[in-house]
C-alpha cells in the first residue's frame, strides 16, 4: 500500500506523472491524465489515505513504486 500523502504532494506527483489540473468539478476537483478524468479528494487538513491513493494509482496506470519515486 502507498504511504499517505498531503493534498499538495499528491498534486505535485500527478503533475510529474503527466497529468494536468486540478480543475473544478461538480463536488470534487479532477485532473486530466492520459485522456481520462481522475477525481481527487477535496483539500482538507489531513493526509490522503492509502486506499484512495491506490485507486488513483490504478487509474493513471503506473505502479506504486513509480508513484513513490515521483
């Protein structure tokens, strides 16, 4: 499982993976990555947990190891 990261760190890693955004959505923001929209959690004070990170990693089609190294 990936380690929890802050919202800011998640956005930085997604941009390094080739995603653009974040853009405003209906209730949540999203990033555009490889032709798909990936919904991301709203910025809060706490870190983003491993379950949500795992879903995002699967959607952008990279390994957990690659994500950790971004």
